[in-house]
């Protein structure tokens, strides 16, 4: 089983990074890295508040730990 915090963070971060890459691929890598940093800060905030745990338990009820 995967910890709920990590699962929720991956559920949020991977699509956001992919969307940022698609949207910013022609703008230069510096802008993409800035967007990636903002995504990491946002997901970190959501992890610290416990939101990623709630998201993972809501989307993957049988695959995350129940602690």
C-alpha cells in the first residue's frame, strides 16, 4: 500500500506538471521551471494541510493506507 499523502501528492502534481509542460513548451524552459516550482509549493501546502490525504482516500479508497 502507498501512503495516502504521497498518493494524493502524485495525483495532483503529475497532471499539473504535464499540463504546464504542454502549455509552456514553446515559451522556454525557464518559465516551465518557474511553473514547476509553483506547483511544488502548492502541493506542499496541500500536503501540510492534509488535503492530499483526503484526495487520495476519496479517489483510491482501497489502495491507500487507512491510518
